[in-house]
C-alpha cells in the first residue's frame, strides 16, 4: 500500500519528488551499502532523461565534497606552515636545543601543573566537539522536516491545497516520526489538523463560489448546448435531404446534373456555415471553471470525507434545480421567457452530465435520472399551465420548436424525453384551438368584405388568376366569350386559400415530432375537419343569421357552399401530396366538408324561406282593406300587386339555385301568402266583413292564382303551385256563389266541391258577414228578400255549428 501511495504521489507530483529520489540514491551510494544495482536501476528506470539529470546531481554532490575538502585544507594550512617554520628553526637551533634539553626538562617539570590544566581544557573542548557533532546530526534529521513544513506553508500560500495535503501526509508518516521527541515537532503535529480544516473551509468556499457561478451561467451553457443540438439537427436534415434527392433517374441527364450541382453547392455552403458557427460556439468548460469542484472532491476524498462532500453537493444542486424549475409568472407572454427557462434547465443538466463523466462517485447515473424525473414532472406541469395562457398560434408554434430543441438537446445527453413529446400532443390540440380562433376571425373578415356577387373576369389573364387560386371547372362557361362572370363570389377562392394556409400551419406543428407520415396525415385531416365542421360551419351559420344578409346574398351563399363542397376533394389531394400518403390507405381519414357545406346550404335555404315569409308579412301588414265596402274596386289591391312583383323579381334571381331549392322557396312563399290571407279573413279583431270586401279579396286571390299559374319557377307539374291557394279559392267560391246547400249536402264526401272548406272556418266568416248585415241593413227587416237571406244565414250558422260540435265530440 505504501508503494502504491508513493507511485500515486509520483504520478500526481513527479517534479516535486525527483530531487528527493536523487538525494536518496546519492545517500545510498555514499554509504557504500551494497549492492547498488537496485538504487541505480530506480534512477535509470524512472524517466528517459533520468541518466543525465542524475549525473548532473552527482556532479553537484562531488563539487560539494570538493568544497568541503578544500575548506578543511584551508583550515589546517596555517598550522602546517607554522610547523615547517618551527622545524627549520629547530634545524638551526638543534645544538642549542641539545644544550637546553636539561634546562627544558627542568622547566617542563616545573610546568607540569600548567600541562595538567591544559589537558583538562583539551578534554573539555573534545566534549564540546562531540556535542557539536551530535547537534549537527540532529539538525540533519530536522532540516528535512523544516523544509517540508516550509514547503507546506508555501503550498498553502499559492493555494495548492491538494499538494499541501500530500505534504502533510509525508510529514506525518515519514518525517515527523523521526524527530517526534522535539517540541517544535509537537507544535507542527498540533497545527496539521488545523491546516486540514482550513483547507476544507477554503475548498468549500471555492465550491460555493463555483455553485454560484454555474447558477449564473446555466442559461448561457444551456443556450450553447441547444444551439449545438440545433446545428447538428440542421446538418443531419440537410444531409438527409441531399441523400433523398434523386433527380437523375427519370429526368434529362443534363438537367439532373444541374440540379445535383446546385444541391452540392447548397450543402457545401451549409456545412461551411456550420463549421464557422461551431468555431464561435463555446463549450461548458469554456464558460465555467470546474477546477474548484475537482479540487474540493479530491481534498475531501483525501481527508476521508468524500461522502459528506457528495451529500452536500447533491443537496445544493437539488436546491438550485428547484430554483431553475421555478418559472417567471410572465413567461407565457414572450418566447424569450420560454427560451430562458429552457436554457437554464439545459445548462443545469449539462453541468451535471459533465460532472458525471469527469468524476467518480460525486454524481451517479441513478442520481441524475432521479433528478431528471423530478424535473421532468415539474417542467411538464409548468408548460401545461403556461401554454394554456397562450392565445397566439405563432407563439405556441415557437414554443413547440423550443420544446423540440430542448428535448433533442437533453436526449443527446442521455436523458429520456418521451413524456415531452407526449406533452407536445396536448399542446398540439391547444395550437389547433388557437389556429381555429385565428381562422375564425379570418373567415369573418372574408365574409364581411365579400360583395356576394359573381366574380367578373374581363379577360383570359384574370380568369387564370382566379382558377389558380380555386379549382373551378365549367365547360359551358369556358365556351363563353369574355367578359364573363364566374358563379361564385370573391369569398370562395379566399376561403379555399385560407383552408390551405391552415393546413400548412398545422403541418408546421407536426414537423420534428418524430412521427410517421401516416400519423401526420391523420393529424392534418383531423385538424382540417375541425376547421370545416366547427369554425367555418359556425362562421357560415352566423353569417346566414345576420340581419343585413338579404335574399340575394343568401342565394349567393348557397352557390358558394356548393362550389366549396365540390372543392373538398382537391383539399384531400392537397393533404395527400404534402404528406405523401395515398388516399387509398386503409386508415386515411376523410374530410367532412361535404356535410359542413350541406348543413350551411340547408340553413341558408331555411333562411331564404324565412326571409321570404318575413317580406310577405311586411306587405301584408300594409294591406288596407275596407271590410265594409258595398262593392269591390274592380281591380286587385296595390299592396298585393307590389308583393307579386317582388316575388316575381326575387324568383328570377333563383335561376342559379338548384331546381328543388327554388321550387321549395316558391311553394313555401305561396303557402305562406295563402295562410296569411286566410288569417287576415279570420282575424279575431275583424268583426264584420261585407260581401263587397269578399269580392275585393277574391280579386286579390285571383292575382295570386295567376301568379302561381305563370310558373315563376320552372319545374312544377300542372297546377301544383296553384294548390297553395285551394283553401282560399274554395272558401271564397262558397261565399261568392252562396252555395250552402251543396256544401252542406256534400260535406264529408271525397267528391265534395268544397272539400277544403272547414266548417269552423266557414262559420267564423259567416258570422262576420251576419253581423255586418245586421249593422249595415237597419231596414232589412222590412224587406222580404233580406229577411229570407237573414233566416238562411241563421239556418246555415246553426247547421255549421252542429257540424263543428260534431267534429269536436268526435275528436
């Protein structure tokens, strides 16, 4: 384990251990410890240039020893010179010395005491010398400790905390145990834990600064990652389109070469633009310095507190995740709000993914998956809430594009995003709703601006412009010369164009959803069906009900809906062309435009009937009969002639309508006119009616019958239209001829001449005439004929009442 630790230290800090390795090798060589093979092998096996560096170190050691030898020689040189000098003197004075030997011996004896004293001094000096040698040896043991501690302080000053921890480890395990008996070593030992805590605090402070930094830079990191993902997607899409282009198989060779060369140029420019753009895009490592988290992780790992650090880091990142996932309240108002929100989230998870791949254990895949699942649920809830506030389809479309880029970006980092694409289907429904609202306004504007008259075309160019917008075909009309008029109004091609624009708008949302062409085709058809059956149908229904829409406009609306109905098949072909899905496919949905336009047409027809009846009522309201006149004017009433002229001109406009519609409108108008005239006779507020008024009324009914017989609308068989007035005709004939005997005798028989005359109707009208006779013929009782007529009326009244009572009892 110690060797492995030392090897690891060499790997992390090889430059700092080289000198120590060489010094240890030199020490072993100087100590003459054999064998030296292991020592020399450790030097030569270290690095390729180790030999040269070791030789330089050895030369330096030799020079140090030479200097020590020279210093030693210099120290003893003066004594050597003095000894030679004295020796020369001794040679000169040898004889004197011999003479003085005796004297010297004597003096030596006398000086014995002084010698003893000097001997003691020498002993003391030698003790000092031995102590000095011991001190030097001890200092040699302490110097490495002091050097390492000085190195530790220097590393702390330059913020090399990981190296400082390694130095502390060497001090504790290698150096301090050798000199642990000294007091300064105890002080060092006591300071080392404090230094470790200081390193932990400093590294934790750096980590907090790092967390704050990545919180600030998350949006920029995410924006960079999303740009890169979008560029990659654009590159792939362009490459795929290029591979799918195959013009040369069924085309002219030269033309195919031109097309191919154009595509190559386009693709080349796209790649060049992408390359230039990629050079400008920065990575997460360029935006954020990750060294604090690496350093802090290593420090806590070395100190044995790796788990504490991991828990703290994850806790802080979870807090930041909650802050990132909290959107601004006004995020739904602009696309920038959504872009900033997505960028922050992407930046957060890009950082986590980077930490996952460059560290071991700090962030695990399980942790990131758990964090992503929590974030994904929150993101979906936020998007579901804020997207519901969006009313602009363009904003919803941009939101969809952002979600797609957001999902593709995170999917590239290994995060599952299927739920985001499921959310896009919910947003697609909302997008369709906003489109439907927008197109509802467009349809209303088109209908408001329409003049509801056939489109005039003066020449071939104008005709081609119209048919280029709307698929119209009429061989009979093509045979006519210019100028001519197309049967539909301006709103028809405009509506057709807007429906196609709606399909394009729906297609934009369906792109990039990773769905098949069949699914996209189905989505387009469903949204188009909603447009036709709900939006356009509602606009048509509201248009038809508007008060200012007259009969002419209603007729044109019926014609317009007929042509729009015929154009539905072209819309189906249009959808099939843009999705490349054949209509013969089993699961292909059909457009419901036929029923939509049929319902609108039926509503317009009903409105025509209603407005015709309203117009008839307006004419009836201005009728001014003198119900007490003695005789008729001999001509029909003016209001009725005006009404007939109005009906005649109106039915002429109906020539462009389908035959059944015109016939139904004509029959409905005649029936309503007949009922209105009958109600006028039977009005409870009308108390008296003279025979002259009956005659005048008969003239008006005759004009109605003449109008019906004139065939105002072709297609009626025989006197079918005249039957609308049969009730009035039989009732008026009964009173005009005064044929009560026949009526009473034939009542109830299928062959009765007055089969359509109801007894209660006849009774009501007869009582009005009886009251009129009583009031206007004061002296009638003095004339026999009048008395007989009055008795006849009373008799008929009684018989009619008995018939009415019999009918009521039978009922």
